């Protein structure tokens, strides 16, 4: 038996957990379905404002989005005081 999540990117898993299609997510944050595909497949990275919109729509932290995109955030504080 194979894992149904095998080979799926972390960003795709987050999107699917939020029960959104690429088209729906793109519409919500103002980008094309192709851009979502490119982000999920590591072809491109979103601008910071788009990454924040992704976090908001997926219901996760910006740190979670960064990790899902393969961005090393070690040493970055969670929030400024």
C-alpha cells in the first residue's frame, strides 16, 4: 500500500488540508492557478505579500508557509516585541 501523500509538496498538502483547489486558492489571493502550481512544485517563490496571503488563507503561520516553500527560517524570531 502506498501513502496517498507520497510525492506531494508540503504546500500542496497544506492547500489540500484547507480543502481548496489551486483555482480557489489563487482566486482568494489574486494569483493564477499556474502560480499556485509553480509555488507548490518549487518552480518559483511567492512575493512576501503573497506568502502572507497564503498563510492567511491556509490558516497557518507565515513560518509554516516558509518551511513548506523550503525557505530556511532558523534563527528568525517569531515576532518583534
